[in-house]
C-alpha cells in the first residue's frame, strides 16, 4: 500500500531562487511530487531547475501549454 504525504511550505521571501531552495530538500528521487506555484514563469523555472543535471524529471503544466502537452505530462506522472 502506498501512502501520501503533504507538505505546505510558505515563504515570505519574494525571489524564486530562495523558494526553490526550500523546495529541493522535499523532492525525493524516484518519488512522485506535485508542486503548485502561483505563476506560469515560476512553474517553468521550477521544472527547469529540478530537472537540471538529471536530478529528476519535471514538467510544468499551465495555460500556455496545449491540452495535449498537459495530458501527456499527467499521463507520465
């Protein structure tokens, strides 16, 4: 049986790099993780940085992606 855990990380810091540094310890290799952010450009940044160096696979899902791209990302999850 699989268990699901949820973490809420609130940051008063405004820049995306400091927020990313709070997120990185929570992302565990070979585990599935969903990250919610408030803006499309932040989603793109987070996916790019998490995927850097092959540390993990990450894709962003937002309104600028086609429906097919969003469905493919969800199916890969």
